[in-house]
C-alpha cells in the first residue's frame, strides 16, 4: 500500500512539474513577444536617458523604446529640405515608445510624422510620383537609426545625437534630380529627413 502511495505521489509530482514547466515556457514566449513589440530596455543608470531601437513591423516606420529620468530635459530637432522644427521633452521618470513614419498623404504626397513623448511634428513634401519613387527604391534608402546596435545612454550637455536620418544614396539622388523638376522634391535630395536629439 505504501508503495502505491509513493508511486502516486511521484506521478502527481511529475505531472505538476510538467505543467509548471509548460507554464514557464508559455510565460517566456509571451515575454519574448512583448519584448519584440515594445523592446526590452534594461535601465543601468537612472540618471541617464536610455534609448534602443525596436522593430516596428512596418518598413516605413521606425521606433524606439525610451527611458526618461527625472529632472532631465531636452529637445528633438527635425530638419528637412524646407525647414526645421523643434519640441522639448522632460518631466520624467517614464518609459515610452517614440515613432517616426513616412506615409502617403491623402493627396498622394510624402508625409513625415515624428512623435516623441509629449510632442510631435508633421510635414508633407514632394509629389505622388516622388512617393512612388521612394516606395520603389525603399531597399536603397540609407537609414541611420539611434539604438539600432543596442541601448544608447545620453547625459545632459553631451553632443546631440542623430535619432534618425533618411537619405538617398548619391547615385539614386542624381536619378531623382533628373526625373523631378519640382522645387519641393529637389529640396529633399539627397537628405529626406534628419531628427536630432539634444539633452540639455
């Protein structure tokens, strides 16, 4: 009788362990899915801004997971061929997802949208034909994205960093210059957009 009880206890223990193992595996898979969606950001110094690029799942959208500490302020300056804009940030600590996207407007032109915590900028440029040109040559765009190689830490007073730069390579820009005569297109060649982050 004791042997039977021991066998039953062993079986029950094995079943419980197997269920716990499956639950743990499910939790790990779910955490991996969440990390892929919003990025995994390990905060190693709570006095510094932490930024890491994350996969947006959209070839026309770039995203970052950002940690903003207390009492740190800064600004994001966006520049393109027709001007620049700036908006400030601060009032941490908090974590958020920043995004920049290149879209097609209702009129068919190129729309550029950037959102960083409590501020955003939007501008439109070019022609519907230029949007199709960019779409056709998407794989050739030169893209520089802060945090694409891992977490970047920023401290007050440091040199400004390029959050995102979209640029046509020189040979492709030369093709576009021949193809498009509109000033609003030519002004954005070869640089389409550049966003800088400055910590004050």
